């Protein structure tokens, strides 16, 4: 039979794990990729580590990446469909009038792109950083340049999900309902009847949409904490029952 001491130890471990999980920081960094045809892809990457490498940031962006590891760091051979299929070919297989065509690497610094002479694997990424990649001809000191972007345009500001969802749903539904009802009512009756019907329909729809099921938009952290509290309550109940049986 589980003793009270064992239950208390288990409860303490669960509490420590819950606090550590709640305090784990969530960092974000952005990636801007410009392909040879001018297509631009951006990605916002979240990570719980204090920092990651530029190569890890690119790999976590969701784009397929082929890299060549060497003593000088990692060279990016291919991103997505553009580049060289190392090791079947050289990592720098593409040429344009004698110039190498490769993935140039940039770091956003003071509102401008700064060409990086370091490989992405040797550059550390922190919260709020933005990296850029561009495919095109270049040399060891310069290359194709990514489009002008800022971190805020790649990683949207964090918002309160329940409020945003309720507001947008209510506004969109109210607008469409008012327009549709007003149009049909105006065709059948006078303008004043259409206006009254539109107003009441918008009010009713707004109320029903705004008062949505909280569980549908509740933040993930809230759901996790509710489960954690339930588990703690269960353990405390077990301790109380065990103590009463031993009396």
C-alpha cells in the first residue's frame, strides 16, 4: 500500500514539474527566404531554449534544407527546391558567368540586412532576431539580398486568443447577417423595416457569437493548468483517505 510519505513525495514532484513548465520561456525568431524567381517565404519559429544556432532556426522553419558540414561550419547547399543536391553534387554547383550562385546569409541589424561572413551554424539566435537568405550570384563578401523585412512583419504580436476570436466572430457574423437581412427585408417591405430587422439580427447574432464555448478558444496553458490542478486534488484526496484508514 502506498504510504502517506510516498504520496507527499509524488505530490511535491508534480508541483515542481508544473511550476517549471509554467515558467519555461517561449522565444521567437524570424526567417526570410528569397528564391531565385523572386518568391519570398517567411517563417516565425518558436523555441524554449535561451538561444539556438542559425542553422537550427532555418531547419525549424519548415523548409527542406540540405547543408554541408565542415571544419568552418555548415554551408547551406539547398533550401526548398532551389540549390545543389549535396552530396550528389558539389554544394556550390551553380554558376552564372563565372560567378558562384549560392545561398547568401544575412542578419537583420539596426533596420538593415548585414551580410554574415560566419556560417549559420556559428551564429547564435536569440528572442527577436531575424535572419535572411537569398539565392543568387555573389562572391565571398556579398551576394543576393533578401527583401526588406522587420521582425514585427514576420512574427505577429501575441494576442489574447479568446478575446480576438470572440470579437472577430461577432463582427463578421453581425455584418453579414445585417447585410443579408437588410437586403431581403428591403426588397419585401420598406427601408425602415429593413433597418430594424438588420439591427435586431446583428444584435442577436453578435450576442450568440460572442458568448461562444470557452473551451473552443481557451489558451493551451489554461487547459494544462486545469488538468494539473485536478491531478493535485486527486493526490490530496488519496492522502486524506489513506490517513483516515490508518487511524
